C-alpha cells in the first residue's frame, strides 16, 4: 500500500518519455511540438495534484483501520517526495520544450 506513490511516479515518468518521443527535431515550430510541450506541463501538474491528495487518502484509510499508522506515515512521506521530484522533472522538460518552441 505504501508503494502506491512510487508506482504512480514510474508510470508518469514512462508516460512522459513516451510523450517526448513525438517531438519532431527537424520542424521546431510544428503544432505537434507545441502539443507535446503543453502535454508534459499538464501531466506534471495533474500528477502533483494526485500525489498531494494521497495523504488525505492514507489518513482516511488509517482512521478506518484499513492500514496501520506506520504504513500511512510511509505512504504520506513517499507521496510528498514523488510529487516534488517527478513533477519538477516532467514539468521542467515540458517548459524547456515550450520555450524552445517559442524561441524558434
């Protein structure tokens, strides 16, 4: 149960890499490149939202005795960590691609 944030983080990173594979190097001003950049930024924001909402879920499960308080504490810690790391990486790549689209 406490590995849910890590699993979601790996999934989002793989989706980000898959999204980056659509980037077209030879045509920097194409609409596909703009869509890729915006998709990465949206993916990072939505992932951060989901990860920052997970501590509420862990608290709720602990209050109903579905999980122990130790598991809830580990899950909340991991959710906060992955929310920061993955959102910054995926969002940073998206912003970088967006700025290169604007500059070209």
